[in-house]
């Protein structure tokens, strides 16, 4: 299962960076510890499905905010 943990962790890291988030940003948004998130990203621990869903939601919320921001203040 170490291979799966490494793949999951590296995928989270790529998505986090694409969203322009630091470890601290994502940890705060997902309600987890920076140290735990770091261990997940490096494949040292295998996250639960619930944790992956939590992190995915936090990244999606960040990306939604980025894509919505330019629309604010523009009349339709």
C-alpha cells in the first residue's frame, strides 16, 4: 500500500500547488495539522478516504474562489 500512499500524496501536492496553496493554507482549510498533511504528501502515511475528500473539497473551494473572483462586480 506504500505505493498507493505515495501516489495519493503526490497527487494532493500537485493539486495544492496548482491551486496556489501552501501546506499551511491547505491544512487550515481542510482542518488538519500541517505535519500530517506533509506526511501524506510524502507518502509516509496512508490517508483515509474521508481525509482525501476533506482535502479535495478545500482545494476545490479555493479554485472555485479563484474562478469566481473576476466575475464579481460585473453586471450581467
